[in-house]
C-alpha cells in the first residue's frame, strides 16, 4: 500500500499507509487523535528514462522498502 504524508497543526508531520481510494480522506493524528488532512505536494514525479523512480509516484505516494506493490 502507498504511504501518504499528513501534518497535524499541533503535533507535526507523520505518514500513513493506506489505500489509494482513501488517500484524500482525513485521518486521526496518532498523538492527539485530531482529524488531519493529507499534505498535497504538487505535480507527481515521473519515472526516469531507465524506468527507476525516486520520490513520489503518480498518486502522490512513496514506497517503503520491502513493499509488495511493485
């Protein structure tokens, strides 16, 4: 599953692994349990010419080492 970035105004940034279909739904901050919106980082990064990609993928997601999605 992809990992998305969120930032609580009181507690700071954190990451959540969740389904693409849920990426824009608010999540609860793991520290204060307040509702938090996803950080939108702009245009997605595209794969380089050699097929490798660094940073974010097409849905604004990052892959954690050892993920089984690709």
